[in-house]
C-alpha cells in the first residue's frame, strides 16, 4: 500500500476543513433565514391580531352608543311628540346601517372559512371605518336632541321676551302710518309701493304673534311643551318681520333724499355729456351714439318738474342706465376712431411691403418659368388678389390685414419657386418636358441666357431678394449653381 507524503496529508486536511466551514456557513445562513421568516410571520400575525382587537373594540363601543341613542330618541318622542323628533330618526337609521355592515364583515372574519392575510387586514380596517362613520351620525343625533331639549326648556323665557317685543313694536305702528301719509304728499304713489302697505302688514303680523304667544302659554300649562315651543318660535318670527316692515318705512325717506341728491348731480353731468356727444361729427355719431343720445334725452325729459311728486329712486336708475349707455357708445366710437387712425397710418407701409414681396416673387417666376411649380404660382395669384383687395378696401383695418396676407403669400410663393428651381435642375419639367438642366422653355444653357435689358447680376439679385424675403437662407449654398 503506497504511503502519502506530508503534502498530500496537508491537502486532504485543508479540503476537509474548507468543506466543514462551507457546510457550517450554509447551515447558519439557513437557520438565520428561517428565523427571519418566522419573525416576519410573527410580526404580521401580531399586526393582524392588533387590527382585529381594534375592530372588535370599535364595534362594541359604537353598538353601545347606538343602543343608548335609541333609548334617548324614544324618550324624546314620548316627551316632545313624533312630529318634533321626526327629523332625528333618519340619523339613527344611518348609524344602524353602518353598524350592520360592520357586523357582517366581523362575522366573515370569525367564521369557519379561512381568510387570507389581505382579507383580514382590509376587513378589519373597514370595520373600524364604518364604526367611525356610525359614531359621526350618533354625534349628530346627540346634538339634535340637546338642541331640541334646550329649545323646549327655554320656551317660557321665549314667550315672555316675545310679549315684551310685541308691545314695543306695536307702539311704532301709528308713527309708521303717519310717515306714509306724509310721504304721499312728497312722492308719487308708484314710488311708495314698496312701503305703502307696511303698517297694515305689520299690524296683521303683530296680531298673529299675540295669538301665538297666548297659544304657547296655554300649551305650557298642559305640559304640551313641543307645541308651546313651536307657537313661541312662530310668534318670535312674526314680531321680527313686523319690525322690519316698520323700519323700512322709517328708512325710505332717507333713501329717497339720497337718490334725489344723486339724481341732481347725474342730471348736470348728463347734460354736459349730451352737449359733447352732439358736437361730434355726424359720421361719428351715426348709429349707436345717436341712439344713446336719444335714450338719455328721453330719460331726462320724463323727470318731474321741480316740486312735483316723483319717484327719485326709479328716475335715478333710468338716468344712470341711459348715461352709462352713452358713455359706452362714445368710448367705443373713440376706440374705433383710434384703431382706424392707426390702421390708416399702417396701410401705406403695408402696401409698400406687399408690392415689394410681389415684385420679388414675380421676378423669380418670370425668369425661371417652367421649373416653377403650381404651388408657387397659386400663392402668387392669391397674393395678387389680396393686395388688390387691400388697395380697394374702404376700411383701413381690412386693408392692412389684406396687405399683410398678400405680403406673406408672396414671400411664400418666392420660397416655393426658388425651391422648385433648386430641386428641378434634373427631372420632370412642369410644362411636360424633361429638364436636362434649368432649361425653362428655351434652348441652350438657361444659366447663360439674359433677357433684353436684364444682366446676369440682375437675375442673381432678383433670386437673392426672393430668397431673403421668403426666408430660405437655408438654400444659400445653391445660389452659386446658377453661374456654374
């Protein structure tokens, strides 16, 4: 049997040590992983248990509140009557509906069917939310019951207070009648329509309030607190409305005097504005300004003579509306005149620019006929039409707009024409032939041909002008091809 030397023995031992270390590391990692998984599972279960406890506690608390609220509402109905408490019953019903849904979800959580962790979390959270919603409805019910009981307890005090107010307001009715009679000598009958019947209406309301307080006292003696409270509140509202009617009579004259003062100032202002409007030229006044002048004159003519009974509030409204309409008409006409003045000043330069653009576009089309396609020619024709309309336009604003459209179309025509020329040196001619070069409709080299009275530099200048005005500096490198 061969013997192992020392090196072999050391290698075997080292390998065994490495294997043991690796196995130990894997075992430790696996143990730690299982412990971490168990820890996460335990944390999740603890969180779910906490949510379940919170949901159960919320259910018990809200259900107890709902039971107490039902008892309180029953007591209130017996004490105050069904009619007084009928608005509170739907609030309790909403709370019970929320709790019914919460109990159903809690049953799903505790039945024999296993639930996923997601369902347990979602349903528990939903139970808590439903209980909070039910608590909100129960809070609203508590506030309603408290307010109703406070109203009933305070009914005797309300009746005493209304009786005192009733006597005070009734003392003001004769004075209001006297004021209305005096105002009839100062103002037209139509002006007094808002307050003429106020004393009679106030007296009827006070009579109703007196009967209501008497009914409230009678109900209190027979322990009909709900009916007593309703009668007392009706009496209180009637006295408040009667007092408002009498106050309106007292305030009317002060409002009328303020309207008379404002009307006098507005009449003086309107007469001055009428004089200014009449001084405008007839062409400026025609239309809306003349209509506004006539309306303001009519409003001033309908004013009563000094000292005669009138309706200052309505007269002030009519004159103010007519005055404002005249101001608006004059302002609109002034703005239009200013626009026309600016447009007239811009019309000449706009036409000059359009003519220059047209001349440039025409020169490109005339010098290089066949290569220029239909799009460029269409733009040129449309530009000529727009410029012709600009020259013939009677309205400077329309003329400027047409001239600018014509200039833009002419520049676009020059751009398209130059591109047709630059790209059509080889290929289909628009006249149906074939270009071997730029041969637009004559034989020979078109780049060397000159029209009578036109030099090569003139042709180059026209094309360059069309390029610059048409915004095609991107093709500047192609210009040199004309002279190659």
